[in-house]
C-alpha cells in the first residue's frame, strides 16, 4: 500500500520523479464551477522554482504547468484534474556516480532497502521536485478557499540558522513576504538571513530554518475528531515535505512551560462574535477550528546535498569519499514557503468539504 | 466524513464518549495467530488509568477491558477484534453546570459549532477517556511488534514545566520509566517534577511537558513516500492525542541551526551492518526507516481543567465566571506515556503490514 | 488489509462471529441530530431474526440491540455510534464435529487457507449472523433517508426456486411485503412459495430465490463516476451478502436482447418535471441517479447447510460423510429481505453524504 | 468525495474526458521490479481501440500510450506510474448540437444535475474513452499476475442479442477468442453474431450482449470478508464499466432454482490437491478464492447512441427530435472484452497484495 495520495474529499495523487517524463498530479474531488487558468497555477509554481534568486539553486528548470483534464471553458467540471509539468531531458550517464553510493542523509539507502532497486537519477522520487505537484494542486485549493470563504494563507521564513525574526504574524501581508528573496517579512532580519545564506553557500555548505504559516478566516467547525483533527492533518501535511523535522501549533513546545491558568484562552464577545482573549491554541480546540487565526511553525533541516567532502558507503559496503558536484540550494526555506502554503490549503479545503458532507 | 479510524492495514475505529455506555475499538486487519489475553491489554490500560498516584486525578475509573470478538482460544483469528470498557453509571444532572457554558480551551464551543449539539457530560467524545481505546488496541500492536520483530517502544517524560532531564535515551529501559510515578527515568529530576506537580496541584492549576519516545529495532524499509512518510504518520498520530501541540523527530527544531556538514549522518559499516555515525535523522530518511533508533518528542500543553476562577461565555453569549469542581489531572504527562507508546505501536505495525503487501 | 468496513461518509465497521461475545458495528459519520431509539432498530432486526416463522430456522436467537455510544438524549451526536447484540452462551464442544471437516460450499476451507486457523463454531465470522450488524446500522440509515428525503426502500421476494411472481413493483407497499411470512407481495404466489419451502424443508434440503428491491424518491445526482457509480456500489453491497450470486439493475440480463432504439428511455416532461418514458435504466444513468425509481434484482443460492448425507474431506484430506445436525433455514429469502433493505439504505445514504461534500 | 480511484493496494486513479488533453491513470502501489514496456500495454489498448473492424465504430483514435513515471530502465520502481494517451484535437463547435439536448439513456442529464455544468463534447467524462485508462493499467496487472502467479484471464463474448454460444469455458483459449472480430471462441456462432451486428448497424440501431470471464490459477485465500469479498469487488468492477447492467458469478441467477443438495460442491482430493467435484460456486466460497476456476458473466446493454430519430428534451425542457450524427459502435461487446480482462486483473492483483499484507 503506497502513500502517494493526500486528502479524502479534495484528494490529490501525485507522480513523477526527478528525471522521468513528467511530474504530475490528479486532483479527484475538486468541486465544479471554479474558474482556473494555467497562469494562476504557474504563479505559485514560479515562487517555488529553482534559479529564482542568488540564494536558490542555479539549476534552470522550466516547470511549465499543463492542465490536461477536468477543466472545460476555463472552469472545473467536477471530474479529475490532471496537472503536468514535463521534465527536461537528462542524460542518465550524468548520474553514474550516484548509482553506486549512498549519499549521507539522502534517501538512496532507504529506497533501495524498501523497493529492492532505485532510480538513482537526481534522487528519483525522493527529489524535492516532487513538491511541484503539491504546489500546483495547492494553487487551485488556495484559489477556492480565497474566493469561496475569504480564507487567506500566509507563510514566511521566520528563522534561518540562528537568525530569527520576532515580528508579529498578525501584521504580515503577502506583499511583505514577497518583498525579498528570502521571504521574511522583517526586512532587516531578511538581509541578515540572505547574507548568512550567501556565506553558507560560498563555503559549500547548507543551512536550515523555520517557516511560520498563518491561516486566516477559517470558519469554526472544521476538523474531524478523534484522529483527523485539523492540526493533526496539518502536522502530517507539513512533516511529509522533504527536510521537515518538526511541527508545532499555537503555543507549541514553548507552551508546555505555561500553567493552565495562563495557557487557557478565555472566551469573550467581540463585535457580537465569540472570540478568545488569547490564542495559545492556535485557532484549534479539540481538533476543530474555532474561528481564530490558525498558526503553526515548521522546522526544516539543512539540505543534505553539500559541496564538501563526505565519507560514506557504496553499494559494496566499502567506505568511499563523496563530493556532490551538482548545483544545490544552500537553504530551501525561500522555495519551501509556497509548498507550506499549498499543503495548508490542501488540508483546509479537504476538511471544509468533509464538513460539508454532514447534511 | 468523520475521522475515528486510524491506520490502513491494522486499522482501528474507536467509539465512546465520557459518559455513554462504553468506550471501545474495532481492530480490522490484525494478523491471525497472535496470542493475546485481556490481562496483557489490561496491563497497558492500568498504566493509563486515573487515580494511579497522587499526581494523577483521584477519579476512580475501572477501565476493565473485554475482548468481544476476533479472538478464539486465546489467539487472534484475523477477523475484527472488538475491545470494550464499560463506563460507570453517571448522573447526567451532575453536568448541568457545564451544559450552558463554554469552558476555556476545552472543545465545548467547537463541538457545538461543528455538530449543532453536544454531549456535555464530561467533555463527551472530546474527553481524554477516548484514549483508552488507543491504548487497548496499541497493546496488541505492541505485543505483535515485540514478538515478531523484536521492536521495543519506550516513552518517558523528559520535561515538566521547565524541569527537564538530559538523560541519554539510549540507556533508558522500561523499568527505569516505571520506577517512579512521573515516568521519568532520571530519578533526581523525577523527584523535582513530582514536587512541582504537587505544588501546581495545590494551587489548583495545571502544567504541561514533553514526552520522548524511542522505537528500537525497526527494520529498514518502513514508510510510504511521498505523503505517508513514517515520521509524518507518527506526527499525525501524536498530534491527534488530546493536549498535544508539537512534534519533532530526530534533531527537530534545534536541528535547523546546524549546517548540512554537521547535520548529515555519514554511513559506515558496524559489525557488517550499514549504520550511520550520528542519528540526527531520528532513524528515518526520505520518510523510510533506515534501521537506526527512531526517536521523537511530543509537546503536551497544560490541562485545560483547573480549579481556578475563570471568565468565559455561556450559551447566551453572556460573560460568566467558572470554577471547575471536578477532580482533574494537574499534569497529564505520566498517564500520557502509555498513550504515546500505543500510538507509536499502531503506526509501526500499520507500516510494517503495508510494506508486507509488496510482493 | 481486511474488509470489514463499508461506506466512505456513513462508514460502518462490523465485528463479531457466530459464537464470540457479541456482534456489533461502529457507524462513523452519521450526521448529528437524528432521533433514534433501540426500539426502531429492533424492529428491523426482528424482521431478520431466526425463528420468526415455520419456514425459517427454529433457532431462537435473541438479538437484542444496544446503543452504547454516539446517541445522547435520544439523538445522534455526530460521534461514532456503537450498536451491539450479545451472543448467547454456546458450548464450543457442540462444534467438535465441525472442527475437523470442510462442509461443502461453506467457507470452512477458504477461511483456513486464508487465515491459517479458524473459529469453527457455527461458521465463525462467515456466519450469516454477521448480517445482524448490517441490519442494525441500516435501520438508522433508512430512518434518516425517509425522514430527511422521503426515500422509501421496499424489497420483496420475487422468486423461490422456479416459483416467480410477475407483480408490478410500482404497486407494492411495505404492508404487502409484510403480509405473509415469505415476504412476497403476491399472496397466491406467496402461498405456493411457502408450500414449496415447507416441502424442501421436510426433505432436509434447501432452495434459493430472487429478491427485488425498489428505492423510491432518490434525488437525481447521486453516484460517483467512474468507479463508485451508484449501481456499482449497490451491486457490491448486495454481492457482499452471504449466498448472493448475482445482481442486475434495470433491464439487467434480459435487457441485452433489446435493440438500442427499444432500450433507450426517452426524456419527457411530466408535471413540469424531467422524467423518462420507460425506465430500462433502473433509475441510474452514467452511474448517477436520474430521479426515477431505482430497482434491481438479487440472486440468492440455496443455503449450504442441509440435512442430507454429503461426502467431503476432513482436515487430513480423508473423504468423510457428513450430515449437518443443526437447525437451518430451508430458504434464506424471507430473512434476507431486511438485509437487502439495509444494504440499499447504507449505499444511498453514503452517496447522499458524498454528494453533499461538493460545496 | 469523488470516485475515480479503484483498488486499495494496487490503486489506480484515472482522469480524462473524451475531448480534453489526455486520458490517463496513475497507478500507486505497483510492486517494484516488474519489467514492462509501452508495447506490452499498447497490445491491450489495440484490442480496445475503435476502428479495429467493420463491427466497431469507424472513428480512428490513435490511443498511443506513454509511460511518464514510475518505470526506470524498463522496470517498475515501486513509485507511482503515470500512463497517458493524448487526445486528438477536436473542435468544440462540432458538439454545439449536443450542448443543448439530453440524449436518451446517456449521462448528459445526470452529469448536469450532479455537477451543475457539463463538458458536452463527446460525452465528456462519461465517454467510454475513459476505459482506455482501465485497460492500460490492467495490462500491467495482467502481466504481473501471469508472470508471478501463472494466473490467466480469458474473457469472451458469449451472447449478442439472442444469439448465444454454449461452449464450455474450460476449453477456451485466448487464441480462440482473438480468432475473430467479435471475440467469440465458437466460430459458427461468432459468424452469426457478426452478421447480426452488421444488420443492426445497417438499420442504425445497436445491440447488447454478455461477456463471460474466466480467471484460472488464482491461489486460494484471496478476498476480504465481510464486505470486500472477492466476487463483490469483481461485481463492482464490472458494474462500473459503461453499459453494464448485470453481473453473476458461478451458478448466478439460474442457480437459484437448484436445491442445496444439487448446488453444493463436494470437496474431494485430486492429485493430492483439495478440489471440488462441481463448481457452482464459481471459485469463491465465503468471499474467498478456493483455487477452482473463477468464472462470471457480465451483461452489457445496447449502446445508447443510435442513428435513429428519437424524441427527448432540451435544456429548456422543450421536446425535440434528435438523430445522432456521430459514428458509433453498433455493439460494444468485442471492444469490451479487454476492458473486462483489465478490471478482473485489477481486482485480483489488489486482493493478492492485500492478502500479502498479513504477516
């Protein structure tokens, strides 16, 4: 039983490896009547694409999205939507080196153990290129949520290495995020992050960081106890992204130190609406949205591919030395922002449609 | 589409609320031929039950487990297993107070918004009593994993409030964990935790903490990219437990500060086995187990029920003052240890059986 | 991956074997706010129960239904509903004979091959006693459909052996069906059926037949192409019932002989509603309900348990002679009517809630 | 919740409508290590393609299959396989006529009711062109079953209109089936069928028929009680094919007339193997394969598109006259044979891998 589908109502099934014919996704369960164009999807893909700035990998991948089914006259028909981006031709010979070696902290070894063989070209299915399909399908989800429910999803880079902004998420706009190449809405911190990444890149190394995501205007009532709690599905969605090592919602790990009397969010009436005075919960109570802002943090480790000499094993279990020659991202964070956006959108639309099913 | 099932091969579906007739679970997909007794399941339930020590709620709940199907002559038959614990009779009148008010940080408000009505007796389905079904089914999973694959799952309390042990998880045994009532294997820290919880309890307050879980001897190859990665499913499992606000695997949030050259875990040969020198990954690469110890941390917030006066709203949106009269846990951590164990077991057995399906 | 769940939104998971502790079902996804009592469920169970007439098995099984969760103050809460009927104590020794032999056309042999062991008491999980859980959960579905949408489900016995009624289904009422013990609304044919079954019973044999089911007032739009077509799910539901060997919708097998110009159902306007002149389709076009009556036929083979001497093999592959001693149904048809009703209700409510999920 | 996926372990998700960009399928869960080429898949597609003989539609559709992911060096990698056939360009204007009218017995009306809008070009998603994706994915399943388990699947046309062969299925080979354009292994009956279809075609009409399918060498133990019984899933698979109105396994509808003492299949020992003397069961007992031949019959109604004048309604509910101008199949049976093959293969591989999951 493989695991390439996500969602139950707005269900995506993705396919494609780094160097096959294409990366794609079928969306099954997208409501009919949503107007969507390739251009709108392309906008999100361009936020994710390689080569967009000096701090991302210089690889030039086109990533042109094609809608091949499920949309008629610019509108979704309710039937499955196939989105596809063809891969550039690549010579398999370029990967002869990787064929025989287990790169440290890559999935080479585990894919071989799991499947008995592996597509060694550019990490195969374990390549982050796979996230393209998430962003493409997430773009449709995002549009639907925005248009139908006014839901806004804003992710940004909060931390790179030890450099961290303490900006209040409530004031961050999507324009602030897109104002710089690191996608940190705090411009002075952003510059420090960029400089640091540049430095890390020069040394052939890589670095991790944290992305914060805010989802505004989610109606109360979304989330399915006791297992498919809204934050549990958000957590799974985020942890399924390459390089993610942690997820926390609301007060998160720091919140464990707070006494109940401090952590509890008292209800109150604001403009005749039930609200909470504080929001340590992060917008979710008992696994169900309460109408407050949903916010969470996602930890990304440093990229495994580095331009430094590393020792490892080859297929014959011999110790070898390895230096990656390929161009890589010194820090995935700026390109990961639209991926976090997309996965958040996919979880929220799925739970919105699930909630709908109750008569 | 409700969300009361977990797992795809070893699939559990739970039912029961705080004050209905029973809390139960059907396990569908348990392999045949496993010997299991009510006593073995009861052992795990007793680790979770209320009233087991001075730092847990003094409520006396019996939680006697019954096997009602799927087991014949002491052995599983491959057909669905029904496990049930009957609830004690409770007078609904005892809950008249809670009927009209939204307790802060409880799920009263969101359940009402989601379902249009709610069972207000003892939190209804949102009660932590629901986790009883998880522990009962997890007990069977744990036994299977231990007997068939030698897999060991050890969870313990690492942190309560700001009190934290830095004990090396590699040396912790299940006996160390069970040596004290807080289930922290570091005895001096354990005493500090207990004293602190006692103090919190006296003041009518509550406190959170962190549980660490280690899973040893997991064979390499478990986990289903790209969405059902092993740690993504572990994360979802943990985040679905009441009061959990965060999950991190391996290096987690702290790891984002490490350079790739430091974070990468080089492969090496030990006793003719492929191992990694370090284990920042936490035993999982590309979503698939690599044979190293899997370890992760789970953040629990303080319990919402406190014996302090709180302001909130009632059903008429009027501001009211509330003081919980019921007996509650000042800190859920010690009772949450077997729940974390159980959910970890449920994830691992599910992925083991999923991996099996490949011919 | 076991198969004891049915439905995706109104999802039932059943458990229990002939001689375990209980037969039960968890319904996950039942909408909140439906009033339901044990009495209402019991009514349907009583239509299915053994010993209800001279042409059913004289075994006296109580089959008292208990609601153990998910209902509060007589109303569903949206949380999982556990329905349970406890089994009567049975001495395992009574089944020593069956322990060592494969009864012809029973599932003894295949269960052993599949699971490596088997619960030989009264057919274990393969017992038709399992259908009790279907009828119990179907009773809630039926009530919902009737109350919310005015949907009526009427099944009746159309054929026993070669005795067949050609009554027009449009005129059949539930009272006609319940007017006699064979549940055939054509009273003169009913008497012939009863006499024939009586005769078959005297000879220690068994006989099959056909049940016709009509579902009225289904709104147009239900059914999920291309695999979960409404009639495909109805077909699966029926074929999953013990002893069922065939399913046909609308014109069915006889319809293959009709030319397209005859088989096509022209649209026309009746009382300002879009209707079809004929209904060879059986109320479903392209897998989606069109608002006409849905009708289908279900073929039940004769019961495998007979009071005649049969040759077969035992566990040691030795040829042995076998004569069933237990009391059995000479014809399952009258007791299968409420099962067909229930499964039809479960399919329709599931598709209604699935259709709802589209925003 | 849409329904474009089939299978749980070998799970296919299909997409594409008659006149979109492409028809495709993602297979998730295909075991790794299976050698497969586009040529092998194309062979099955060519059996299904239009224009292959004088009794199929003269439409020339290319249906060239492309493998776009999941296969590396000619071998499956265990990752999702994307198969795609691009559609020929078609001018939407050609369908202006169909835009405004509900064709009798087509899905025009129900799609509009379900989705609120519809892709009216060539039946959109309801087009039988969708089955291309089934045949393509089924080709991989068929190869796997044949190579790994020696399973053979042979479908053939048993009946067209009232013309029927009573050939014994046991003697039919795939060569016999492919020996003529109607795919009936009884050559004299085949000729009668062909002549009759020719006649029907000349009159602008259409006709239905029955396909019989045999699955040989299925190991005992496949099938998942109590809902996912092997024949229940076969039934659903067949009923999900366009134009199918009935399914019967083993003795089927005719079998209901047999007494239990006749219908029961006694076990006996043949060549030291447990076999049954007769096979009224059709190779499945209690929903689980018993090692005997599985055989079933599938009823296809006549094609809805005919070249005769029909009365129907348009979008404004006005009565109109309609004569289909497009080229159509006078009888789908010969082209449906590979579709039945494919769906049978998909069910069997799915259940084989499900059974595998039990440790």
